[in-house]
């Protein structure tokens, strides 16, 4: 989306919580009930943003500074003043899993956790098995992000009392029955919990954008949505690396701060048949930052890669991961 406004970056939020959603005419548009069989992913960005802004009034300024840094970095790349950091080699991100469970069925095995790493590595290295369906229109902007993920550690916490979790970061603290973050400036922390209900459904996961507290930095996933064929982690890690939703969390004209992703009037559902025309162009429904079904999402763009690159650049929020 070509329109870039700094204030929209703040409106997009600090934390993103994604949930499957089936339409319910009696509920609010952003907070509908869900079904795992027929579902759309929906985020409650503004609610979490307001909560975090209330707790930390300095958060808005931090987000604005990161957006200013990103904009300046991308302008320097466009002018040839700097070279994109990821062009010459991969960045390897160590992952610390925090598996917080009540029943043994929720205590995901190492093989399942490794399968999730394999899926991330496919998606961030242009190897998703479904990318053969790529429309010719978008093939020229498909990007190999050149990020590898490896397991650094698996921390398992059995909490016999906790049947469900709220998207309030409580799972990120041992004092609240969860597990404390581990070296977030070097490691991607991923918390896996048994169940995160919302109304009559459940939340798949959520992420913290660059700029939030290091004590809560990372991604949270519900255990049902972790594994080889799941793309919730890819979507949430995209947010963790400062990507916005493909439709800019608005209608036509809203921005995700990426020039090579077309405008869209909203999120996609199911597995759309190309082309879906909105805002005068075909939607990029197969982008990982949309809400299409897992098997129908299979690409990042060069513009999204450049935006992720900015967080690893010298002075970027996650620069220590690239050292």
C-alpha cells in the first residue's frame, strides 16, 4: 500500500492478537465469536493498544521513533546510500519456547516444536510448498527474507490450575503461573499456552511489535495452532518484526507502510480465488499478513522484507540479533 502516514503506525498497535472468527450478528464487528471449522482471523488491536498505552504513556513515542527510523532507513536504501542488511546472508534467530500446559496433551513434543521451526524456515526463505500457485502479477515482488530460526531452548511449565489464559501477557511471568522471558534482545521468545478464549471462541495467538517492554517481548500461540502445517506463527512473527496487516487495518487507502502490497478494503477469508479486485487492484490474499487460510498464504514481498530488515539494521530495535 503506497500511502504512508506515521500516525497510522501508532493506531496499528503494540500487540496483535489474532483469533479465528465466525460471523455473529449480535456481537461487535471486531470481536465476533469463532469456529475452528469455518473461520476468519480477527485481531483486537485497538483494545490491547489502549491497555498498553494506559500502562505506559511513553509507548507512543517509542513507536513513533521506530517508525521514523524505519522510514529513514528505507529512504537510504532507495537512494543507494546503504545496502539492505539481509542481501548478503542470512540472519539466524534463536527461539526459546515456553510451553505452559495443564494436561499432557497440551505439552507439545519436541518434534512438534521442530515442525513449527521448519514451517517458519520455509516461509521466511521462499520455500512454502504452496507458492507454486503464485499469480504472475505478484511473482516479481516475492521475497526471500533470508531468516533462519533455530531452537535455543524449550522451557516447560506445568500449571495444574490454569485452564485458560487471557491475552494480557500473564503467561510471560512465572509469578503469574507462566514463564519469564529469556534474553529477548538475542532470542525470540514464543509462549505456547493451552487455551485463550474470547467470547464463544478462542484466540490463535498474538505478538508484540518492536517498541514494547522487553519483559513481554515475543509471540504467544495457543497450542492447537502450532505445527508443520500452521501459519499462525509466521503471521505473528511478521508482526514481531514490524509488519502490519496487508490491508492496513482499514479500508481502501489505509496503509501497511509497504509500497508493493496492493490496497485492500479489508482482510481476506477462506481461500480466495485470484483475482479478488478491491480498491482498483487485485488483492494479495496469499500474503502471510492477510487472514486467508493457512494453505493459501505463501509469500512476503520485497517491501515487507525491507521493513523487516530495518529492525536488524544498526540502530534498529532488534539489531543485536543480527550481530
